[in-house]
């Protein structure tokens, strides 16, 4: 069993302390720890130690679209970003709607060794919205699925949604909704508002998201189940989630890094790198999302990492695929928008990017405090670092980042997955 002594890291941004890792477990946390002979010593002065990050919303693309990402390249990107666990969305080819497919994805994650992969099961067969998938079989499989989502598509049929919410109660599961009323967003290309009017692009109204969220929090309350709302993007969505939580209903929500920073003004460039679902909204929406993440109305940051090959993004706006990569830049964007603005401290970042997403996904062994006896999943970040985003250096197979050329703060210098360094000195091991 190997031992590692991390010396002088600011745990959750607090006073410098040492962390001793023995095998897969944190053995001790405190000042002046001594390293047993043969230990690896990591000098961490100035670095912030966080529990390993957990993503509730990642598209790994395997099986079926290995030209954009694989479980291996996606988990390497995750490790670079400070993640020790990611939830892999079900919209693969074939769709992850059976025990067989979710077990395959889960096993590929274990084999990668860079980051745990927790598959998300589809709610409906083939993501077609008509018939419930084998939710129970996926829950009982080796992958022990607890999060179910048709992400990419909305479960728009209210009866199907009600049945799914009722069904997942049996195994403490959760339905993660991609809230997009399909009829209101037919052919939509960007946020509906002043900019879409000027550009003459078909708009995507906020009400298309908000009406589904309103329905689903009411449904979840009605059947006594829990619902999670993916990628909140509007101020109105925040208001509905806040109201549902004030009622004591079991509702959780996530926001992506890009919705915390970017606005629909960027669509004026017609650069499809800014085309994403849900679309970039207005400055007022961005500010409402930041405040809601700070006050806990929004539970967590989820990347919605959506890799696309060059040919699917490097084309005219109308034909381009929707989505952005995000695993390798998420923590920097959160530092920039939330920490450096004073809205959230590092303990808050640990809560929103590790503890809460792990709790929502019922993911054992992740999202735990950095304390003696806990699994040694942790991330060291250098908050003083400043660097320009260069997608050529990404571990992801895809390059569709909206931050190319932008200077962002912070850098993950090390990631430990059950005591094993997956990243050291900012590089994959
Ligand atoms: Zn989605």
C-alpha cells in the first residue's frame, strides 16, 4: 500500500494543513503530520484542497459516437478538471435504456481508472418518450443506476413523467428532467429575445423551460417523489425551483458553468461554438443563476460536457450540433464567476461541485469530507494561476469549447481517485 503526504494545503480554502493518504483512504488530516518512509510527498503550499469533484451531467458518447469522445478520453478530461466521478448521460447509440448497456458503460469506467463513471439510465425506451425503459432492471444491475434521464430530449408526456416519478421511488432514484417543451421550441436556434429578433433566428422562449419545470415540481410533489432539473438557464426557472423548495418538495437543480458566464450576445458572432441546449440567455438570467447557486436554490454545478467532432460544429449556425465541452474548464469558470466575485467560498464550491451532486446521485464513496477514514478522493487547485484556454491541449477528444483564447483563473494541479494520483503537476499520470 502506498502512502502520500500532502503538505500545507488549504483545506476548503482554510488554514494550511497536511493530509496523509494511506492506500485508498485518508489516514489523517492535521498540522505537522510526518510521512512514513517511502511516502510520496506533495508540497501543496498555496493550493486549495477540495473533495474530488462529481459531475451529474456528462456526455461520454460511448457507445456509438467514439469519434467525439470515449469513456477513456472523457474520464481523462474529467480527471484533468478535478473530477473523481461523473454521471454518463444515456443518449448514446445504443441508448442506455437496458441493464446491459448501463453495465457496459459502468465497466468501461472502472477499466479507465481515471474517474468513476456512474451511468444514467434512460427514462423511456430509445429516448422516444412513449414507453418506460427497464428502470428497475437498471437499478438492480451492477451499475446500480439511481439517476434516470432522457437528457437531450424532454420527457414531455405528463403521464409518462408521473409514472417514472412513481417508479423510481422503489429504489430511491431520481428523474433528471431536460426541461424543454417541444412544441414551443420547434426549430429554435437561440434564446428568444431582443438578439434573436435582430438576428432573425428562431427563438427559444424561457417559458418552454419554465412551464415544464412548473409541471414537474407539481408532479413530484403530487406523487411524493424526487425530481432533479437539469441545466437551469432562466431567472424564471430559478423562481419556480425556489418556490418548490419553500414548499418542502423534493426538488433539486443544476446549472452549467457556461450559463453562469456567457450570454446570447455572443450569438451575434454566428460562431456555432456558442450554440447549446438550453441556449445562452441574457445577462439578467446569468446574474439570477449565480445568486441562486450562491444561496443554494440551485444545488450544484453540472458541466453538460457535450463533445462534438469538428465537422459537427464547424459549419453554419443552423446546421451545427448543440453543445460544448466543459469538464476541463468547469472549476476555472466557477472560480471566475462565483469565488472571485465573492459569491461563494471554497467550502461552498466543495458543496456545489462535490457533496451535493454526489448526494443527489446517491453515489457512495464520493462527495465526502476530506477527513480521516474517508475515501481518498480529492483535488488540489491553484487559485492564483491565470492561463489562457487552449483547446489543443485538452484531454477530451473534442475541442468545442466556448472559452478558447479567454484568460481564466485556477488550475487543477492534482487529482486523487481512491488514493491514486490521476493527475499530478497538472498532467495526467
Ligand atoms: Zn440536456
